[in-house]
């Protein structure tokens, strides 16, 4: 007979083991949280400054003799006018620099972005009525001015080693004192395409490219994947061929993504002659990559439907098709959605296969269709990360934040839809 | 009563049925005649093949890939395994109630309306509503749920769910209702209600019930079949089976010596 005392040593060991296991689990979770916290802090602290851009306000005289000497107000004339001269004049007048003093003039011009003239042009095109008037205009400051004001350029460094001269610093301080320097929301970051100057570089082409690719994946991979999964799970005869297909679908899910890129290059570009860098090709490659994920998730979701529900449907005389579409599929929707969106988010962040099909390109104009060249968000991050200018470093962080936001929105959508469609049985 | 049963035409006639699951020989040379408007009970130890045979009457075994069958099952003199028989059509004539209550995760109304809807039995909405109400009444569930027909069928109690499943089965106007241990997941009170219901339903339907409870078989059935190791050992009037079984195995089973 064992009394209560004889088992106590075992009990102690057992409790200890349980306590240890819990401690390991807790430690693992804390580690994960810390890692995520570090990741986010580093990305956000590096990237948040890029959402604000420095602007310098100058009184610009929209001289009719420079813009539109004949007074035609013809758009072509307005587009072709020498706005650079307006910028120069406004800046030199403001800083009281003689036009003959070429080195000083050049240093002054370096305060403003190279895009200042196009900003004036856009103003005139939008509202030709201001021709001939003088108006305060907020112009984008150059990358270096932005860096000084954001503290990334150290003023204490000797002038020779600094990217910005003492004179330029003095001008900046003067502008600041006069309240002519403002930090505004950086709309260019979202509306512009590629640019060699950070202050005029934006994500719009990448966002559009990623959007088109996601659309292609949703339109191609989702219906194909779900249809294939339904067939394999419910209709396919259980034989060797089905087993073989099943094993291969699972293997396909584990194929490195760059291999899909190679495949896309060989088939879609070299084989079908589709244009390089096009979001259609990117979308097709990502569809191939996402297909196995969707098939596996859908099959798992269908497989987890209680057989009793299927039997109930068949028992009242539903055909197999009715059983699937009236009962099994609606119940599997939460699982299918979860798997699909995980696949989509993975595709959204995918870089390697897109490099293979030439989506790493300098594209200024937003694509008008899925056949025109575009880039993708992760590719833009990669390209900016490899650029030298200071402004690109913070923009890399900002682009990462945007990409993560997209992923979060999609994940939140997945959770919302899952909750909405979830039913108990 | 004996006289009445003997006179009525057999609704279901099985002849020399053999069923295999892969290598396993689940039903061996079974032949049986099942009368209309009566309850026939299948009893026997677990794994004796009674559910397998039951499922062959509405071809639910078709859904199991490894299942193979020889022999004939006739419903009203027509083979249900003939090539021109549509399984969907057959199942609208031979309804089924399962062991575990399995209402669809939809409203009570939708559960019952599903069958008539897919078979196109109702001409319009009022027609459909009438069918649902009638079926619920026949399953003696209507009074309990009449105020919440749009509530989820899965929110009912176990006994109510099983009656909902019976209502769902009779909504498509079957002639035969197969019940595979319909009370095994229910408490005694719910079981009593289902048994009462079965007793009422036998006025209009041919009912076959698989049960593990010999008391239940004795209470609700007019005929009893005893299965053992895939063979039909004995089949006859319930009274005879329970009072004077001819086979020793039957006697051993009903007196509780095995199984």
C-alpha cells in the first residue's frame, strides 16, 4: 500500500518539471516581444523623420516676361518656361547676392531642391492667374538643409569635412529666424516616383506596383488555389496520381522564392514575351509562389469541417457539389481567408523573385497599366537602402513603415473577416 | 398486429448482400425483408455491421472510397443500385438521422427548409414555410421553437437538435427513415421524447433504427434483427426475438452474456 507520503518525491519532481516548462515558455514569449520591440523601435526611430520635409518660403515674382512673354497662356508655353530663372531670382533677391558672384550663387541654390522649378511650374499650370504677381511660395529644401534641421548633419564638424558650408548654415539660421523655414507633411513621399535626390523621391510607383501585383495574385492565385484544393480534397480519386500531386504541392510551398523568379523570367518574359519589369509578370510570379500556400490552407480548412455536417447534407439528398458549396465551403471560409491572406502578405513582402524579372529599376512615372514597368515596396526599400545620400536612409525606414502598415492592414482584414465568418457547430 | 405485419408488402428487400471495407468483409450474405409502416430495430454488438447495412439502404456507403458491395437492395421492388438510379433522388426517398445530432450551423428554419429547397419541393415562400412548420410539428418540436425559428439550430439542446434533424429528414417527404443510434448522445428524458416520436412516425413511414439499447429496441420496434460478426443471425417479430430467440447467440446477447 502506498500512502500519500510515498509519492511525494515524484510529485516534487513533476511540479518542478512543470514549473520549468512554464518558465521556458514565458521566456520564449518575452524574447519574441523584445525582438519585435527592438525591430519596431529601430525602424520607426530611423524612419519617422522622413514623413516631414523641410520647406523654405520665398517671395516669388511670377514675371510674365519670363513665363509667358506673348501672353498666350498656352499650356505648352507654360510647361516649357524657364522656371529655374524665377527660383534663382527669388533666392538671390532674398539673400541679396549679386548674380555675378557665381560661387556664392551656386551655394545659395544648393539650399533648394532641384525640383523647385517644377513646383513653380505646377503652381502656374494649376492657376495661370498668378502670372505677373508676387507671391510667397513654400519650396522644397535640399537634402542637406533638411539634414541640418533634422540634426543628421553635425554643425560642430569642421567646415572642410561638412557637407554644408558656414555661409549656408548662416543662411539657414537667418531663414529660421524669419520663420521662413517650415517642416510640413512630406506628401512627395507618397506621390512621387524614383528620383536621384532624396527630397523628391517617393513611393508612389512602388505602391502602385505592389497594388497591381496583389490584384493579379488575388485574381489568379486565389480562385485557382481554392478550386484546386476543393478538387483535391473532395473529388479527386484517392490513388497514386493524387498522392503524387499532393506531395508536389507541398514541395512547391517549400521552393525558394528566387526559383519562382527564374521560372517567371524563363516562361513569362522569354517564353511569352511579356514586358520586363511589368507588374503583370511580377503578379504572375507571385501567384505561382502563393498558389501552394492557398491550396494547402484551403485543403486544411475543408478537411477540418466535421464529417457529420457533410453527411447531414448528403443525407437529405444534396449532391456532392451542393454539399460543398452550401455547407463545407462556407464553413471553411475563415480558414481559407487566413491562409490566403498569409500567402498574400508573404507575396507583398517578397523581393528576390522580382529582382529576377527586372523590377529593380529606376521608374519615375507611375505605371498606367499592369503592363507598364513598376517597382514594388520591398524593392524600393532595397534600392533606397543601397543609396548613399542621408535622405535615403530615413526614407528606407519610412518605406519599411509603409510596407509594414500594409501588412498590418491586410492581417487586420484577415482577422476581421475570420471573426465575421466564424460559426460554431 | 402479427397478422397486419405479415400482410403488408415489404418496403425494402435485401438479397444476398455482401459489403467489404477494403479487405474486411463487413456484411456476409445478408437477406432481409423490411415491412412498411413499422419500426424495425437492428441490434448487435459493436462492429457487427448493423450500421454498415443501414447505410447501404440510402447508399451513404458510396462516400467511403474503400467500400465495395455485391448483392441487391430493393426499395419498392426496384434496385437502388441500378445504374439509372440517381443517388440524390434515392436519398430524398430514404432519409437518415445520425448518431450525433448534426444540425447545420444555420437557423432552425433554414435547417428544415434546406431539403425542400434543393429538391425544389416548394412552389413559393408560403409553401416552404408551411412545409417547415409541418415538419417541425411532425417532429414535435414546433411548440418549443415557434418563437425562434431564426435562432441557430446549434443553440438547441441535444434532444431538440436530434428532433430538428428528424424534422429536416421528414421535410423532403421520404418513405423510409433510417436512424443510426439516434438516442445514443441523449439523456433519458430526451430519449423518451424521441421514442414517442418514432412511435408516432411509424404510422406514415417505414422506420429502421440501429440501437445499442435492447430496451429501446423492445420498446419501439415491431421487428428486430440481430446482427453478429457481419451476419444477420435472427430476424423476426420483436416479441419473439426477446421472449423466445431461436439462436443461442441471440439469446446470449439479449440476456447480457456478451456484447
